C-alpha cells in the first residue's frame, strides 16, 4: 500500500486543491515568494500572511526518471516521474507521475498540464504531456 | 583552522553478507570487539556511545539497534550517549562524537551502525521503501512517496537525468564507477560481490529507474560497523596511529527536499564540502584515499565535483581518465564501496578509509596513504570529513 500524505495546516490546500482541479501553491501575500513545500511563514520575509493560490496548472519538465521496478506488489511499471518547474511559481517544482503510454518519450523541456486523482481524503497530482510543446 | 582534538582510534566491521540469518546484535558484537582490539582498548575504556539514526523500523532492517540495547549488551557504563536521526547524514554520529570528546563529555566514544536489510527483505518485506505499509506519511518523504517516487533510486535517477542532460555524461561513465569498484572488491575478501563485473554485464543488467540500472544501486546486506572516536590526548595511548579528524563539513544551503534544490546537478554534498575545505589548509591534492557515498553510482561523480577533485561537469572525464579506480591517483571506495561491498550506510566506506591509513588493506593498499577524505550521503543529506595521520 502506498502511504498517503498526512494533512497539516501547511499542506491541506495543496493536497485537496485537486477536488476543484486546481494546483494550489503557497505564496506570500507581502513579497510574492512562492513557497514549496508549503509553510505558514514566508522564508523570504518572515511574513505570516501566506496563502495558497491556484496556479495555471502548467509547467516545464526540469528532469525526470522512468521507474521500471515494481516497489509494491500492485505497482504497474514502467512509468515516468517528472520534476516540473511550475508556471507562475518561480523556484517551485512539483514532482508527480506522468500520464503516458510511452514513458520513454518524456523529455526535459517538455510542457505539462496538471491532472489529479482522488485517493482517500487527498487528490494526488499527475502530469499530462501537452501536445504542443516538446522543446528540449 | 585545525580541529585536531579528536581522532579515530579503532574500527571494526562484522562479517557482512546477504541474508546472514544472524541477529543484528551478533554483527554488532563482532564489529565492536574488532574495533576495541584495533584501538587497544577494553570496553571499560568506552565512556560514550553514539549511532545513526537510532532504533527505527522506518524501512525493514534499516536500523534494528539503538544505543540502549548496545549499552545493555556490551555492559557499558557510559557518561554520554546519543543517537542522531536528523543531522549531516550517516556521518552525524562521528561528528557529534568528535564534539563530545572535544568538550570533555567522553574520552572514547563507540559509534556504530547496524543493518539487517537483507534478512528483513528476504523475510517477505519489500526493499528500502521508507514508510511503506503505513497508511499515512509526513515530512519530506511525503512529497516523494505519496506521488509514487517510492525509492531513493527514483530520486537519484532524476538527478542523474538532469546531470546527463547538462554535461553529456552517459551510462558508460557510471559503468566505469561500478566496474572499477568491483575490481577493488575482488581484492577485498570481505566484499559481498566476488565475481568480476564487465562493462557488458553492466549494460545488460535491467533498468531500475532511468538512467540507473541494477549495478548503479548498492546492495542491501546484514552487518555492522563500529568506529571509535577518541579525545586527542586519550588517542595517544591507543594501539595504532591516531587518525586525526582534521576537519568536518556539514553545511546545508538548500531545503530538506530531493527535488527543489535550484541546481539538481549539485547536492548537499557541495555545501558540506565547501565548508570542509574552509576549515583546513589541506587541499584535494593532499588526499591519498577517497571514501565517497555510493548508494547510487551517480553520487560518486557528484561527490568528486563537490569536493573539488574536478570542476563542475568534469567528473566524466576525470573518471574516464582512470583517476578513481585501482592504480588511479585518487582511488575511490577501495574496498568495493557499497555498490560491490554492501550497504553499511557510509560506515563501511569510512572503515575502509581508516584501514587504508593504517596500512591494513593487503592487495588493494594505497602506498603510504596518510590522508583520506570521506563524504557521506546523497541528495540534501551530506557530511564530509578529512582524516590525517603522521
Ligand atoms: Zn514574503
């Protein structure tokens, strides 16, 4: 069984935004720093005026790996895991599995769109390749 | 600035192996007795004890022994004890022990690491998957495990992908790390792997998490290692030349994550290494023997660059030039490393480096080795140490 994230005041917006299809990233309302993993305090200016904002839900692959090993009995392999620079949140990456029948085709620089899958009381992110933009 | 006030005076390693069926404490006892003998000490001399990470069942067999059980089993009466789950990598207990002897909390600290990952996995529980089997998980692991990045091979894999992309490294270079360390292992009867590994074998092995294949991953074993850290004045009375802890580096400039560091072709190792060299007049050129964390082969080139043995992006050429294998100018993991020797979480690598400095490594001995550097950890987890003897 794959463990699910424990919900905390810091991370609940991220893990439940998928109910609305929204990629929620914590941002400082005073200095606009994007904060991930989310915190209740801004590490740039120490403001407590931090709240999650809905991002466009797109991003660019910074790096990836294709996992071939079934680490759990019910794990279907192979699949790609992409580490994606999130549009609108400088410095923030979201790592998630890639929705693809051809994981070997994932590339650095590829454009991605966020999707979500419900699991327990959270919504797990997945990255879906955008048709338009493979540009390594 | 020289520390010079703490030294490694003895080390021991149990007869490690896969699925040994021996209790962790049996391994620990063997390693402890060896370490005491090598230092010329008795258990009555041991007044401190320290370990990483402490007793935990976070993943199967990862740390079956805590300080309490070991104190009990060895009948130790200590003045100071500590376990360090949250610090500069697997090296943390050595660092904390050095600080303990420098502040007079203890004179001889027994530092240990015991694992029974091989037996635990053979008993039907799966490989080193932190948090597996629990319904919920928190902290930095949750951002990885919850989305299916369950294995450190995934995390190291995406670092390697980015590194390959930026610097033109290929699997051939990582194969040189794996096959080179296997050559060392063939000169080390204690190494788990005793059959030759060719480059063809390396390429033919199954992929685990691209670009890392089977021989890019270290080997779970059962075993224990003990390192005795002594105060400098106490070290003079020991049986062998004290290995002075010349400098320690444990700086960390980025977050506690495996995916948010701005440049994932670097790791915490780069911060810890810069800190190490800032604390000593020694330079990389002074180093005779290297012990670099090789949980995955990609960590070796990254540690080489972190420690300044070559520039950023130059490790592939440095490795291809034959620097790190048998006969090379900067031999790395001369006992076979974790890739061929077995995973003792850095303690095995440090044990080997100490044996080199004491001239005890037989066919693989580096001539007149006096200075060793040890880098432990991967990702955001890193500690670096420079050892020197007269
Ligand atoms: Zn701020």
